[in-house]
C-alpha cells in the first residue's frame, strides 16, 4: 500500500528526514573514527588494534582464549560509553517510530 502525503506534509518530512538518520551517523562516526581502541595480542602473539573489523576476526578464531579476549576488550571499550550509546539508540528508535506515523 502506497501512502502519499499532502505537499506541505511531504516538505516537512523531507526537512526532518535527515534528523532520523542522524543517530546512525553519530554511532558510525564514533565506532569507526573516535572510539579509543584497545590493543590485543592476536592468536600468533602479534599486537593488533582491536577495531570493528579486527574484533570480528578475533571473535571468529578457533582459539577460544583469543575469541574471549577479543570480545571482552572490544565490547569493554564500548561499555565505557554505554550512557551515550543508549541515548543515541533511544533517539534512533524515536526517529523510526516518527517515520512510521
């Protein structure tokens, strides 16, 4: 079912739609560019910066101890910002709810 709004409502929606995407862009900027990243010893004892990409590699390793360290260190770094991330998620959800109305 396709819903078409009146022209004035379409203009308002176009103006505020950027706000709906803002929480995701804030999250992306934070986790990809500004999150302080820990360094971990990989399964070959090499130092590795644990970012979003390398944390997946660590968490899919056959080495259980390495998987555990990777999980705990990456998500531990996010836990330090849980209030900020929770508030950002709340705004993201509010935007999705508003978008559906």
